[in-house]
């Protein structure tokens, strides 16, 4: 299999996984510090989706760090196939959660004219922005994994 930027066991792959994890954790942190997020199903879904993303990304970041430390190659076809499926599933869930939460946020800010929750509205916006940043990094790594599997 080819070895290019973003593949498992490379520094750029580790950076992608860590950034996914940090953006998802930041999104959870912003949303969980509000008092009323549980009143909205989309926000609860965002927390669940980002929680899954944190678990998936941190696990693969540890695998990347281990591969870098031991100088091992983790490009076996079965392992890369697992990475592809996991990345595409988490990317789809993250995009759906970020989009639905953005819809609720736009509803409160634009359609209702103002957000009646006060400073929590800014936390909602920040959580959605971080969720989209997390999704962008997930999309990049999932495309790299698919490319790696196809190049196999």
C-alpha cells in the first residue's frame, strides 16, 4: 500500500486524528455547559455524535502514536477497510448532527429574530462551528483512507 500524508502511522495522520478529537471534545464542552441543550433533540444528537467521534478518533490517534513510536506499518487491507468504514460512518453521523444543530441555531437567531436563551446562544453557535470543523477533518481523513484502500 502507498504511504502518503494522512495515512495511519504518519505524523499527518496523527495530527488529523488529534484535531478531530479536539474539535469534537470542544463541541461537546460548549454544548454541555449550557443549561437547556437537552430540550433540543438536535443538540442531544450532536453530543452523542461528537462523543462517538472522540472515542473513535482518540483510539486511532493512540494507534497512530504507537505505530510511529514502534515504526510499525498499519496498512494491512483488513485494517484499512475497518478504518474506511469507521471513518465514513462517523463522518456521516457528524455531518448530520452538525447540520441539524446548525438548523436549530439558525432558527433561533434568524427566524425568531433573537435568541431568548441569552449567553447560551453563543455557546450553541460555537458548538456547531466546532462540530463542522471536526467534520471537515473527518472528511479529509475518510477520503485519505478510501484512497489508501483503493491504491492497495
